């Protein structure tokens, strides 16, 4: 008995210290340049060693407008997509716990009792035809001793899947925060454009009434009157179009938030919104490796390595153990009397001799590993492209706004001079109409260039991985360790 116990403990020790079969994981080289793009479209990136990166900057510090903060907070509480992402994390965590617990034996307590009556023809003379048996046992049923690391590799794969799902939740939050921010800015821009169209309508209606009076006294021609009516109708059309856009913007924002946003939280124009904070940019593109989607892709890759280890372990023997100890008696009252104790143990070894499916499964895991490498590299390349595009906008948008503002000033002066010349009879109303149309278009362009600048700040913050909760932001997060 002592020898058996010694062998059992020795087997468990070997199981705990056994090899894992998984190939050693090495992070692939990032298939992008280490430095950000340079050139005329990009501004020089200053060295700011102490400044927080986008991942380290909480969204409440990036979005400084208090009303927008309240809207984002409500969206994080109500949004169904984010809720689904959170539930997926809980599911992945539970699946990981199930797979992890496969490493440990499960103890069962059983109790049984019964009577059996046999035929007299089958029983020896003088022996009772009725047999009774009662038993109580505590034991382990078919516990697989993980000598070759199959279960531990499956546990590691489940862990990496859970961690990837957790990063996917962060990605969902980043997408939601940026979407709410951009929708809020778009609503402000369209409301500002609507106000511009309404102001233009008032100005043009006043001009139309003046031309109409001049036409009635014979100073202006009917052609001048019809030309004066053109910008009035154009402004009316634009008011209807922008009214539609504002309503659609509010609907989109309400969908993202998950409920109707209070009217006092909505912006009236872009100038009413406190601009987002400026963010520093790391000098190296290695900062992209902290983006949740890239971290998730790396966890998937590490899980693929663990799957290879589990497939390799399938080529080796599978060893399981069943053991029981308890008591048995032919009378219920005798279960715990002296001499009624029982015990048993039954190790089982299954050695694969030929199973073509095992080789195929191993080839599948290697193909899955190669696919995970490609997905990881693709995620890095897409992230680099997104950041490079945002940097190109940041490097040029201020120049565009300055040029557009100068254009607005010039067309405004042209419009004033054209009105003066028309009032003095030196020019036709056609020049006034052309100047007014140019001014209106340039003013609209300035509104949307300002929107592009603010929106690009949000985009740059997003593509650099900002807006997701870090581990420190989740006090209820259960710590998970990938122990060897």
C-alpha cells in the first residue's frame, strides 16, 4: 500500500513538472518602419519623453468638454454593443476557468444500496437467495495525469483567448468613445452650417426686398429681381437639407448613447465645444504594439502556439487514474464497522498507434499559427496606415484652415464691394450674386475644415489606442496569471 501511494505521488510530481510540447513563442518583427512618415505633409514630431501616450491618457482627460463627457459616460453605460463585448469577456473568462480546472482532480462522493434475489436453481444449497449490498465511497474518476502538457496547453490557449476577448472589449470601448465624439462634433458642425444658411436667408431676403422695391419704381430690371431670388431659394433649400442632417445626426448620437440625449447637452455650434486635448506622439512606431486590437492579435497568436503543443501531446500516451476508498457491507448498519473498509485504484494508459486524424490535427494547428502571424502583421500594418493618414491631416489642416479663412475674408470684401457698386449703378446684380455665392460656399468650407481638424484629433487619439480602460481602471477585474 505504501508503495502504491509513493508511486501515485511520484506520478503527480512528474505530471506537475512535465514538458509542455509547445514551441517557444517569439514575437514577429513588426512589418512597418520604426519611424513615422516624414515629408511636406507631416509636421516634425517634438521629443516629449515625459508626456503620456494616447493609451495612457484617459478619455476624460482627452475630451475636456463637460457636456461631451456626460454624453460619453451615458453611452458607456447604455450602449448594447459594448454590453455584448463585456458579456463575451465573461464568457471567455468562464471557459478559461473550465479548461484550467481540468488540471485538477475532481472528487466525488457516492452512496449505493440494493438487494437482489437469485433463482434457487443457480444458488448452492443452504445459501440465501437474497443478496444485499450497501456502500459509501469517496474517489477520483478518470483524472488525466498531464505528463505531456496537453491540458496545460489547452489551458494556456483558453487563457490567451480570454485575454484577446478582453482586449476586444477595450477596442469596442475605444470605437464607441471615438464614435460618440465624432458624432457630437458632426452635429455641432451641421448645426453651425444650418445657422449659416438661416443667416444667409435673412440677408438675401432683405436684399431681395430691396431689389423688388427698385424694380417696382423702375430702377432695377426683372432680370435683377430674378437673380436676387436665386440665393433666397438656395438658402431655403439648404436650410431644409441641414435641418434633415441635424435630425439624422441626433438620431445617430442617440443610437450610440443608447437613449435620447438631453437637449441641454447638445452643442449649438463648433465654437461651443471645448477642443480635445493635444496628445504627444511617440517617436517610434513601436507604440502601436500597445493598441488593443494588436495586443488581441498577439494573444491569438500565442494561443495558436499553445494549440500546437496540445496537438503534439496527442502523439504521446494518455494516462488517467481512477481511485476509490470507502466502506461496504451487506447490512446498512454495518457500513462503518471494523473490516468494512474498501479501496481501489486503476491507472489506465492509452498509446496511439495509428490515427491519421492526429497528424491532420497537428498540421491544422501549424496552419492556424501561420494565419495568426499573418493577422498580427496585418493589424500592425493597418494601424501604421491609420496613424500615418491622421498625421498627414494634422500636418496640413492648419494650413488649409488659414487659407480658407483668408478666402472667406477676401470673398466677404468682394461681396461688400459688389453691393456698393450695384447700389451706385456701376455694376449689374450678377456680380453681387456671384460674390454672395462664393462667400456662402467659402463659409461652409471653413466650418467643415474646422470640423476636420477636431475630428482628426479624435481620430489620432483613437488610432494610437486611446479611449479604452486600462487594467488599472478596472478594480473589479480578476487577475489572471499564465503560470507555467
